[in-house]
């Protein structure tokens, strides 16, 4: 293990121990501990186990993915104009993030709260019409962020829920569909499952009446969604103890966060019921991760398949490490997860050159893109729009775009890379996390200047964008 000295030092300082005292408890010399803290000696597996045993350390503390995400979040936060005049180098930021992770997390929480308060104040300052048009962003954003953090800590894989889903399928006779799950609910829970006519549920698509013992599903749900909603309700009824234990994570600080986490975990369980881990991973490999073929095999939607692909992280039996993002036409991110290492913007606008946004130009068609970040990391990404119409002619149709991708090293495992020279630098599209962090001054779609470049305006010269100065040829 490398570059973990700052974390060891942070644990020692948290415990208020000298190097000599900590070295005694670890069974090593103070000089050796000093070398570890300065990254001149590795933190061995045996020493890591001792740290966990003696100092109640969560192994997730030593996750490199955690470090990268926290560092990326800090960089994005410090790109806010609020911090203009406070220049911080990437090395200083990295040292701070690794040596004081708790303080770094507190800073991120403070910034989120500040943004929420600022946007609330901005909404309140306008008249009622403006508030209705713009929407009010309040503390409900924070639970969403906390649930995202919980999912990332578990790498979007929950073994206990997988086991529970396997048990439910077995109780259904090995095939979990509407009929078998409804029969199971009647047999083991004494519940009646019924499909209700459109309009009779006041806009709801699922409702559980515990007093009458009835699970109602709207007839507007297509069969795949009906199966999913019934499995979700069975998760709430049968996996409550497991979900409550997971929801007691220190990551979740409010009742709203814990309630939202239960919904996310019930969705996870429903996906695991309809797409059992072993058969699904086997099919994914056989079909080379063809999302549409997998949808036919497991009778689930494009989005459900993409989401399930991100959960294949069982130790020793992993699938391709994917990232997933869901956006609307306004660029709002409603789902995100990254096992590929790609960074998503959390506090500002995302890069418009990413194919998840251009997917809206070709509705229903899968677009493929090789995306290269400013640091050189390259990803293979697919994107497609999805739409939901849970009603008739007058019902609003929700349209989103789903982006699914992996590091380019895994591209050959995906059917979508056939016929592409994924190793050619000429086919990669330069993208960034957000304009404020991207150093590419020649981007024609730049919306704001990068934080590390002074804004230079020459009214007599127009570059690729307003914020991209050029030197005219003489």
C-alpha cells in the first residue's frame, strides 16, 4: 500500500498519541512508524489489521477511491468564485484531504449547506411567480447527498440484500414475476395484491394499505414496472431489519436521509430479485454487456439493466466496473455512481460535450463516445434517452438520458466497441468535470473561465469562445 502515511498520522492525532505510544500499540519501533507516516515505508496488511483492531478504524478509511472522490469534490468547491484570491495548489489540497479527512468532509458539508442557504435566499427574494419557475432548493438536497455517500461506501453492492433476494426467488419457485410474488405475499404475509384502474389511486402507482392488508398497483404500469414495484414492496416487508441496520450508518444524519436510504435499498433489492446476481452476470458476459439483449432476457427496462450492471461488485466475482449517470434536459443529475473512477460535478454544471447530454438529439438511439478527461484518463461511454408515460394522452412524459461507461481498458468487453479503434487518441472527445476545473482553453462550449486562469478580455479579438483568448496571426 502506498501514500497512506497521512492517514496513519491523522489516526494518531485523533487518538492524541505520540509516535512512541502508537508504535508500542502496533508492535513496531517509533522510527519505523515515522517512516510510514512520511510514506517512506509501506503500510503492510498486518499493520493495517492492527490499526483496525486497536483504533476502531473503518477499512473504508484507506480506500483510494474515497480519496479521489473527496479530492475531486474539494477541487470543485474551491473553484467557486467565493474562493477567488485564495489560491491553493493541487499538492496542498491533496495533503489536506489525506491528512485531515474529517475536516475535509466537514468543509464539504459546510459548503453544501451554504449553497442551499444562498439559493433559498435567492428564491425567497423573488416574487411568487419567480419561485414557481425556478423552484426552491432546500435542505432536502442534503439527504440525497448522504444517500449517495452511503452507496459509494458500499461500492453499490449489498451482500445481505443479495442473499435476501435469492431467498425470495427460491420461495417463489425460482422465478420471480407478478404472479409468483403475489402468491408469495398471500401465502406468507396474508396480503392481497391487486391491479387498480387508472385514476383510482390519485396519481400513485403503488400503495400498501397495512390496515386492510392490500398492495395496490396501478394498471398504467407496464409488466416490468409492475414486477419491480411489487418486489420493492416485498423488500420493505421482508428486509426491514437489514435495511434499518444499513440505514443506521453514520453517513446518514437525519430521519429524511434514513428514509430515503430505505427507498434506495428497497430499489436495490427489487433489482436483485428480478435480475439474480449469478445468472445476470453470466448473461452480461455472454452478451458482452448488450443492455437491450439483457432487457429481453430478464424482462426489465433499459434503466433497470444499467443500474444492475453497476452493482456487480461481489468480491471475487465482479463484472466490469461501470459508472452510471441520469440527467434531464436541463442538465440536472438525478442518479450517479462511479466504479470506473470518473468524476461527476456535484456543485456546478457538467460538461456539455459528454454524450449523455447529446443523447437528447437522437431520442431512443444508443450513442457511443470515447471520453478523455484533462488528466488523460479515458472512458468508454454509451448513452440513450428513456421516457416514462404513466397515463394517457394528457399525462406528462418524463424524458431522461442514461449514461453508462467504464475505463477504456474494459471497452473490448462491451459489444458497443466493435469496429472502433478505442486506442486511437484521435477518436477521444475531450471532456471535463465542469468548466471551472477544465484547463482546455480552446473549447468552443466553454461557459465560464477556469479557476486557474485569469480572465483576459481583448475586445478586438474573438477566440473559440468568449473566455478563450487567442493571439492573432501577424
